[in-house]
């Protein structure tokens, strides 16, 4: 089933198209959270913290692959919107080739560098072995991550956002079952959690292949579609690489923050890990709206519907702000309940309080990240990737600046570790603010250009 997003109410189209994105994103978050919860309750609290402490490294590699395939799907959505079926097939074939090459290369590099990465992050010795056992499986399975994300994003590019959700549900259920079998009964520990995630993603990828073969003839590619097409490859890489690179740049900022937190010890690591997991759930609706408006924008840009592009971005930002208000109303009174739900009833009170502090500070600034996500998604969908990529570096300045400040203040005993952790909690908001300020000018330039094109279309 395909959906034409170039017609109908932009608000309704984006909202209902975003719902499967949201549910899918939530299930993807369950991968790591389920791993942490089952590991924590089966292996122990140190193993829980170890799996959580690898989150920024998982984002560095897996997130880069996800962003790369999203970029590739934007190209396909553009050709779908313009009605060029042959270029849809060629873009899909090119994306398959490039995804395979890049994911295999990244997998080899990350596996070889896993030990140095953990060392550089100052992973506590008490967490090190469990962290390595988990992360090396995630790195080894990046080709599987690429398989599932590429196929699911291509299905979404044609306007079908529901089917990938169904496969994610299956994958999440399989992941939970395998976690229990591999960790509890086969005593594989954190390695079992990593292996379970890879197998679950592989099953989802196979489901996508079967579905595409039966339901989406527009994505049925033949040998000739894989023939060398430098122009198409350049187009795919022009969109995909900056998005992947941006994700890697942003993850470096998270690694810096994790580096600082790791120096505070196991308790603060557990608090930061738990708080960040809840924060991830908080921003998932914003990411879902961003993904939806990206496909919406790509299709309408391909069709030359510039007025709908601008209207869609405005309506999406409005929906994001409404969610930020609702999220604050949920997390302020129930934040500690969610912390205990994830970390376990035996979690120390200090960890609960520190994690709650993390949540409160980040929740207060979610309206900033709303603008960043929406404007960046729109700019990338209309091939304006330069300033989006530059914003990644400014976000690093935000996170890195906070991290350096904390290191200086705590190492010289100017502030306590507790106050230092509070300052660390401001790293994300500062990064969001720096990123938003960077891309605002480019968004308004795009808006000015599109308004001119709208006037020209009206004159004709």
C-alpha cells in the first residue's frame, strides 16, 4: 500500500502518517531498554549499568546506519512524488549497494576499535567486560541493522508507514524471548542481549523482503537497475552521507558527556543511563513527527507543491509543541515511577533522585529540540544538507563546552560531583539550542525561496 502525501490536509496527513512512525520508534527503543531491564534483573545492577553505558556508542554506529538509510529513502520519496517509477527503482538499487558497502566497512572498523572506544570513554572497570560483550555484538550486526532500516525506510518512502511498525512489533517480541532464553537459560549475560538484538533485527529484515516481493512492485528491482549510475549514486550519497555524518558527529557529543559521567562512578552512570532512556521516550514523538514531515516534504518537493511544504512544517512544529506540554504534565508527577520501572525496585534512592533531576532539566527544554528536529527534517528533505551538517558541529560545541566546564570545575574541587552532574544534565539543552540557532537562517532562506516559487506558480 502506498500513500500520496501531495493531497489532503497537511496536518491530518502528517499526524496520521506519524503515528506508525511513533509506535515504530518506541518499539526500537524497547530493544535497548528490554536488554537493560532483563540484564539488570538477571545478571545484576552492574550489568544493567554496563549495557546502558554503551548507549552513545550504539547510537554512533547503529544511528549512523539508520540516518544513512533515511537519507537514501528521501531520494526515493522525491522520485515517487514526481511520478518517476524507473528512478524509484534505480534509487532503491543504488541504496542497496551503498548500504551494504558502508555498513560492512563500518562494522569491521567498530569491532576492531571496540576496546579503544570503551577505554577512551573511561568505562569503569566494574562495567568494562559486560559493556564490551554487549557492544561487540551490536557492532558485528550492523549489516543486519542496515538491511532492516533500509527496507523499512523505503516502504515508508512510498507512503506506507504502518507495515514497518508490524515488523518492529514482531522483532520486539522475538527480542524479549531471545533475551530470556540467551541470558536466563543459556547464561550468555550481556553478550546474549546483544546477540538477541541482532537476530531480532534480522527477522524483521526478512519480513520486509517478503512483504516487498508481494506488495510493492514499484520496488521490484532487476539486474539492470544495479548497473553503475554515478549520477544516482552521487545523489544518494549527497543526501545520505551528511545525515549519517551528522548522526556520528552528534553521537560524539553524547560520548563526551558519557566520558564525564563515567568519571563520577557507577551510581551516576546508572542515573544518567536511566534518565537518558526516559528522555529518549520523551523525544520519540518529536522524532516521529520529524520523520513524517521529512517524507511529506520530499514527496511534495518532488511534485513542486512548495506551499504544502511550508504549511506542513508549520503544522508539524505546532504538534510538537503540544506534545512537549503534555509530556511535561506526565513526567513531572510520574517521573520517579518510570525510573523505578526501568531500573528496578531495588535501585538506590540516590540514583532515582539524580535520574529525576536529569529528566526535569531535559523536559524543560524540549520545545527547543522540537524546532531543531522539524526544521532540520524539512531542510534535509529538500536537499539543503550543508547547514544541517554544520549544526552537528555546533551541537558538539554545546555538549562539549558543558563537559569541559564540568571537568574543570570538579577536578579543581570548585563544585561537588553532585553539582557537576546537574551541569552535565544541561549538555543536551545547550546542544539543542546551538543546533537550532545554526539552521534557523537556512530555513528562512528556504522559506523565502519557496514563497517566491509559489508566487511564480500563481502568476502562471
